[in-house]
C-alpha cells in the first residue's frame, strides 16, 4: 500500500509509503524490518515495513511491502515515481530482533535474523548500500524517518533514542 | 481503527468455544486469586478474528511498555498465551504475591521476575487445562518467560509467525480482570494457532456427538 506522508504516517505491517513532509513511523518493530530510503537532492523519503523474508510462490498479492524480496523493488518504483533517483538514495535499516527468544523448536527465533539477511540481499541486488543499521538483538524498536531531512531515529522500550548516521 | 470479526468455525464448535473460553478465564482468575490472596475475577472475555496487520494494536498503544509473561502451546496444536501487565501493575502484583505492603517493590530483579513467571504459568496452565478438559485434547504449555518490552513488538513478532503460514487473520481471546472489584491493568491473551482452534472445535463437536449418542 502506498500513502503520501504529510505529518506523521504510521507504516503498519507489510505497508509502504513515500513522502516529502512529516515523518514515516514504524511502531514497535519486533522481528520486522523497516527499510528507510531517502534522496537528499529531491528530498523524497520512503519506508517499507517488512514482515517476512520472501513472498510465497503465488506472489505478494496486494502487499509487496510485506516481503523483503518484493518490498525493495516496489519501494524503489514508488520513490522513482515521486522523483527520487536510486543512485542518490541513502539507506538505513532497523528491526529484525528476536523479541521472543523462546528457544525450542519454534519458528520465532529466526524470523528477525532471516528478515535482515533477506533485506540486505534485496538491497544489494538493487545496488543499494546500507549506510547504517540497528538490527538484531532482543529489543523491539520504533523507527522514525523524517521525510524532509532523511534523519532516522530509533527508540527502544527503555526510552533510549538513537539517530542512525 | 482495529478491525475484527467473529471467528469462522463449524457451528457446533463455534457455539461451544465461547463458554469454554469463559471457563478457562474463570479458572485462570481463580488461580490468580489463590496465588495473590486477593479476589481476582474476570471482567470481560472476547473471542474474535483480527487481521494480522492489526494484531500489534490489540493491546492498545503499540509503544506502551509492558511486562509480559509468555507461554507457548506445544506442538502439534501450537499457540501463544500472554499475560500483559503495565509496569506499575507488575510491581503491584509482586507486592501482592510476596505479601508485602503496596509500593515495596520498585524494580524487577530475579526473584520478582520469577514470581511473575509463576503467576503467568499458573494462570495460563489453568486456562489451557480448562480448554483441554472440555475439548478432550492435550495442550501442554512451554515454560513461562518474562519480557519487558513494547507490547506492540511482542504482538508483531507473533503476527510474523502466523504470517509464515500465510494466515491473514489471528484468532484472539482476550480477558480483562478485576481485583477486589477494581479494574486492573492486566490483560490475558490467547492466540491459538489454526491447528489448536481446529482441534478444540473438533473436540467440542465430537463431545456433543457423544453426548447425543448417550441420550
């Protein structure tokens, strides 16, 4: 799903948005990964909230932002249409934590790590370099991308906020 | 806005699920009362299907910090139980459990975390036992784990696991409690995996068939 960012736009599970003003926010990421892209020349920003590493065989349906392998090309397309150039895009990542590090035979512990690996792979395939990332670990994160400046701020449950540079 | 709808199940199973969940919640409340020495009762219980994209919102503000006790439901059925408390409520509950004056506990160290884990374990196991007894299935829980986390991050991780099996909705059972007639900031969630919902509903249907054949 694409939405224009005006003031503060929440990017839910599997959603994407591009905008020139306000903030794009992915709240309380656990295993999900937020891909933050910003063109400093045309000042267009885009965020995708990736839930899983790869789309199923039948395709991503109407949620290309849900899967790492389809989110990256879909977000690039949306940014291009908004006037951004892939050559100039600054890329930051956050999320991919093992919040419920449960152990045992469940699928939960690996999703975050698999998401991060898949997102990095999809970005590399698109020739995009990650400038900074805050991924992995065991803590959830809220990620804010300021659409006018490209600043990316990440907050955890303890209230600590860091800027990805 | 949070979207939800009734759970889509065979009629006999669906009809039996609500009273079964009420029974589970009553047993969980009874277990909590016994542990805390206070009168803890269920205020409400709901059973609904929520789109996975909305799951991180079922406990309100997704950035809200909570102390959550998690129990998994072991395979082959699968599912998750969460007892989510506000930070303040977690401290208050520890004082109750340890029979201390309110305000004594100001941080959660090893002993306090252990007390909360046991609380979640007792409440969750009581709930599952009620379901298992009525549906005649075995629903063993995994050991309890305590997390201090944004509630949305916990729920989002559960949503991702459900999305792996290409589910679009999550079945959510939610219970709120009162303590000595006062509303308390404790929410109890059961997120059964589809296999668990099917097994429990099938158990109910078979149970009702048996009852008919005995008549």
